[in-house]
């Protein structure tokens, strides 16, 4: 399959012969008649027909997921490479079809269609992702979640991840683990995002040119080259994007270059690489108070505007992974990664110049013996990340550097060791046992020693062992039930341990948690209704809560304990799924999250917040939509997203109001001999709701000013795009 796992049980047939792939995805087709072509099909994947010019040729075929992600699809989550139906945990799968419901500017609508996931984004500069409430307190970027692409870490050594430089158009699928995933991924308290790049169709070479234009000065263009043979699969994209922005002083310009490749030196080896480079120049409009938000949401914050706040960055990431199959039941997967980053960052309270470089590696050894009637899989491995960055702070003099106020170097070191054992018993029961050992350290060197104070120091968090146990039972190959208990360890990222003065907060502690969960998924009603449901209780200790201590300055404090009770439900129903019919696909879907999250024990400055609702978390979130396709090439996607009101401050005295957003996309795609095209148009926020998805939690007032919570989201906006594709060898 396209993500690289072996696909067992796929049907391979010619005109006179038929066979099935084995557990390694291999097959041999023997026929007395000539074999001119073969057809490969498997439930959950697109049927593929391939011409055969040499019957002795070793074929390396990769299947793409069908438009309907059934439970038969193989997922990589937890390192199991199992069918989604047999995966013992809460895992969401986003295929290319779901990614294509929207344009290639943001993942927000796509991720928010998954129960338990909340992506907040008001403009192109930043995105905050939380899973089951974990990560909601981040003032920028992603924390307490792990992010990978093609099994290579994107999360940096300081536990921080930015995905703005990731080109959405190059993604083929996304898997999301919800809840602690310590047994394979280490310090992943909230969960894991596993991005997988798009692959070129088998034995094809193509060139694709795309262009997108829309409201608020949006323009995006990209050129993509794809090529695939039995020995390699390469996709490379270069593009440019510009956006004036919905708000004053919110423009964004970026260039991006991505290259992904797989090489197959032999049937025992796979080498995977990726290179991603982005250059981004973004203005930051800042947050508004309630009156400004109600009367003029497009304005920029006056202080932020006077300081010409922005983020100007160059980011290069590269990774290399090698898979070696010693024998059918013994495999090693090892990867190495590098990243380089430069930052020019005027803000309301400072002007920051920084450089960052990191390196790391990850390895897994997988042994899969059969113990009598029990199939087993043992995984042992580790991950190491090392990051070094230099930050210099200056007074911001109307967008230029003033007097230097801070000159520091920080080294972040993160490592984890993990083990996992899976036992597949007769009668479709799988037991998983695992644990990880995790550590985090920061080393700070102060070169300025402002006012004679040397902030040089280090902070090392005590290593923690995080176990996981899971049990799943599959019934009639139609539906399954699972139960899991898992724990995790999440040390603060670098900016969360920092004090406004420049030193390290020695009192801050790592967040720890334990998750209890039961769930079920399956395909019922003649395989037309797919459901996935989970009920969980996530208990966190020492959760980090942001507190504004001065204008535009935030510190973090451990909040004692919080309690996350939740229910997640996703449903989809196949009203039509037949390529020969006029309406070839008609699939309504629903995603619902119920969040009962509270402070269990939390006292700050002698104020007891115990029993209050957790800041930033809506109790109810609903996403309803429909996907439709016709035989002649038309397609339509419509979605309705509702988010309930939620508290913006810890004492629950101020709430962000509920809102609903309707998005739709209509298009027509066709392939005529060597040429293919896709023309489409869409509307976001069709009902023109006034809302703010990104809230600055616990914003405070100073000198008689009102607190600035709101980063307004765009009003109704439109876009249209065209993609032209030339197949060079069809």
C-alpha cells in the first residue's frame, strides 16, 4: 500500500489465474496462458490494473486507499501495522479524499472534523492543536503532542512543533492517535499526528501545475513532479503563496519546496527520505478586546501595529529512514533527522532574533515469532533529539532592534526508550503491553548578564516510566471492542520554563497523566454504516496553565490536577458507492465530541479554582457533512461545524460565545488520455459568522485597558482553483 506496509490477503488475478498476497504483501502468479495484465484489489483500497510486459519482472505495487476509509485499511499507529478494525486504541484516519474537502491553505477544517481534535487558527502565522484538551494552553505552536512524517520526527527536542511550513498538498494521509501513546512514541501526553506523504501512482510519471485564488488577496501556485517505478517513488513540489489577510497587518508570503522519496534497493530494503524548505514572512495583527472584536474585528491591535509585529523565518527539515527485513519476522526501521531555523521576530514586548539547529534519530527492532497458536510481535527501540538555539532579545523600536536585553543559548535534550509486546490469541483477541522511559533536560547559557545577574543554569526533569496496556476483541470481522489504560510524561517546552526576566523557572514540573478508555468501531448495516466510538477518563497532574503577568507576557504554572471526561463518536453512511452509477458516491458523516473537563485541584495566588471548567474547552463540538461524487466527474463537499461556548479564564467569569461555520466546495475533475484537470470553487464561513477560533486564554487587563482575548477569524470568503496534470507515460 502507499504508506509502505505489506498488504496481506489482496487478490491478484490475470485472465486465467488468481492468487492472494501473503503476510509480507508478496505474491507469485503462475499461469499457462500469457499474462498481459493483472488486477489487484483489496477491501478499503482502490482496484488497480497493471500491464505486464515482462513476466519475470519483480513488481513493487502500491495501492491507494479508496474514497471510503473502511475498517480494513491498514494503519501504522502504535507500530502495529494492523487493520483499523484491529487497532486497540482511539485512532482517526484522514485520507486524501478528506484532505481534498478544503483548499491547501490550512488543515483547520480537516482536523476539526475529527472528534476530540481542536485546531485553532486565526491567520497564517500560527496554529494551535489540542487533543482531548491537551495542548490547549499553548500560546503559539503545538506542545504535548508528537508529530511525525513518514515515521521521521517533526517535533523538536524542546517538545515544540510548528507545521506552518508543511505543504498540505503533498500529504497523502494522516493518522491521529488520541490519548497517551507512550509505548511507542515516548513523551506524547495528548497523542500523536502521523503525517504520510502522497505517493506517485504505480509506474507513472507526471507533471502537475496548480493555481488557487481567493478572498483577501489569496493566491497560491505550485508545480509538482511525480514518478514511480519498481525501484523508486519520488514526489517533488515547489510553490508560492501570498495572502493580504482578513485583518489589518495580517499579510503572509511564503515559498515552499518539498521532496519525498522511497527507494527499494532490494526486496529486503526500503530507503525513505524527505526534504522540506520554507521561507515565510508574516505580519501579526495581535489580539483584540471584546469591544474591538464586536465593532471592528478587522483592525489590528494598536500596540502590535506600532511595533510592526511579525514573524520572518526560514526553516529547513530533512530526514532519512532505512527499513531492513532480515527475514519475514525480523525488521529494523532506523531514521535520522536534521532541522535548521532562523527567526526574525518583532513583537509588542520585544524584538527577537534567533537561530536553531537540531538533530536526532529513531530506531525500532520488530520481531514477530509465532508462539504455538499465538501470533506475537515484540518491538524495542529508542528516540533521541538534540536541539541548540540562540535567542537575542532587543527593545522593539517601531519594528527595529533597540537596546539588547537578553543574549542566551539553550540546549534541549530529549530521549526515550520503549518496548512493546503484542499477542494475537485465537478467536480474534489481541493483548498489547508496552512502556517507555523518558527524559528531558534544558541547559541555559547567559552571555549578557544584564544588571550583573547571570541566569546560566539547567533544568533536568526526573525520568519517568510510562506504561500502556490494551485489549481488543474483534467479532465476526465486522466490529471490535477495546479497552486501554495508558500513562504519559510531558515536560514543558522551552518557553514554558522561562521567566520574563530571562531565567529558568526552577519550580515548574512535568505534566503526568493516566488515561482509561473503552471503545468500539466497525462496519455494520451491510458494511454501509461505519462507526467509531470512545469513552475516556484522562487524569492529569501538574497541568500547565498560562497566566498573563504583564502586557503581552505569559508565564506558566502547574495547576495541580485536572479531570478530562469525554465521549467521541464518528459516523458515516454509504448511501451510494458505485462507479457505474450517475451518483457514484454519496456519504453523509457526523463527528461529535462531549467534553466534561474540570480543574480537580487548582489553587493560584490563594484563589481556589477546584471544580471550575477547564479553560478553553467547549463542552460540545459537532461536525456534520456530506461528500458526493458523480460518474462524470463532478464532486461536492459540504460541512457544518459547531463549537459550544467555553470559559476564557480560569474562574469561568468570561466565555467565548458559541459559533457555527459552514464550508462547501464544488468541483469537476476529468482525465482524457494523457491529460487530467481539476477545476473547483469553494466558500468558507458561508453564513458569515463573527467568531474567534483562537483565544488568548487568561488574558489580563492593565492600566485600565480591557483584556485582549480575541484573534478574529475570517468572515465569509471565497476561493477558486485549477489543477492541470500531464501523464508522461500513460
